[in-house]
């Protein structure tokens, strides 16, 4: 026993299960209680003020709008993924001209708001009506959904290209050198060695991009696309019932939560060999 222990006897530890009731913990409990009370109050108000007539009249329209939202997001993500491949390779190109052009594209679409891009394509390109009629493309640019889809594809392609480029560059260079030493061609090396490892790294950022696209899709209602938010605005303009927006929020939240769980299950499935 040390001299300090003989002079100052050790104090008994606090009883197990008892935690210090600090100001930080108290603040946290108060905030959780406030949020819980607000949630319960909102749920009670929605149930008490629920209008079956309004739900029957506008509920189906909102579900159809949700279907259009999912169609827009799904199509743009698939086309954006296809477009992101050449952009990502152009970003990694040894040619400074090719790399600079790809960088300018990515910088432009990642550095400007999506709503501005939708406006520029729908309203800006609409100013060239006669030119598009001459080349036979006015049928595409006069349609609000087509213009919104084009804006979403170009926007998500820029983000997906950077996600893919970062994931590919994260794979150790020794993997490529080992494949060359074994005499494996560059294309099979990329498809069977580099890409599977890159996908593991890119899974989480891709999931975030999908969720951001779902939430960002609400802006297309501004250009008269009747997606979920467009149908919600239509229903509110007829009823002036703020609860309509709460229904839409619940639908968006349900879609995001479903995607989050599906993506988590997919990630666990594809990375199960890394956790053994």
C-alpha cells in the first residue's frame, strides 16, 4: 500500500446502476420529452381532425403522384449511373483536356442548385423553341416531365461519377499490378477485381444519393409536374387543409425509411464476407 493510500483512504465506488444526474443529461431528457409530446400531440390532432371525404377524394391522386415521383427518381438514377461511367473515367483520364472537360461538368452540376438546373432546362431551353422545332426535338423540351428528368439525370450523373471515381481510386494499386503480373487483361481486371471492391466502398454514398434524390424530387412540382408534391399542392389549393402536407410528409418518410432499410440489408448482404 502506498503512502498516499495510508493518508487518504480510498472512497467506495458509487452503487452500480446509479448514474450522475448531470445538467447535460437533464437537458437531453427535456428535449426528448418535448419531441415526444409534440409527436403525440400531432398524431392525436391528425386522428381527431381526419377527414375521410378528403382522403377518399385526394388520397388516390397523392398515391399516383408518389408513383410518378418514384418513376422520375428511378429512371434518373439508372440513366445517371450509365452516364456516370464515362464521366468518371474521363475524370481519371491522363489527357488534361478530357479530364478538364469532365471536371467542368462535375463542378457545374454539383456546384449549382438542382432547382436552378431544372429552371434553366425547362424555361431557358424553351426560349429556343423554333430551333428545337427545326431539329424535331421540341416534343421533348415542351414537356415539363421530360425537362425535369433531363435535369435530374445530368445532376445525379455528376454526383455518381464522383462517388464512382473516389471508390475506384480507393482500391489499392497493388490489385491492378497483381492482375497484370498474372497476365489478366485490363477489362477483366476492372470488372472482376477493381469494380467489386469499389462497389463496397461506394454503397453507402450511393444510398445517400438515392435518398437525396427522392427528397429533392419535390422541386419538380414548381414546373407543373404532378408528382407527390404537385398533387399535394393541388389538394391543398382545393381544401386549404394543412393536414394534406402532413400526409405527404408521412409518405416521403415511409419511402425514405423503406429505402434505408433495403439499402442496409443490401450492404450487409454484399459485405458479409468482410465481417467473419
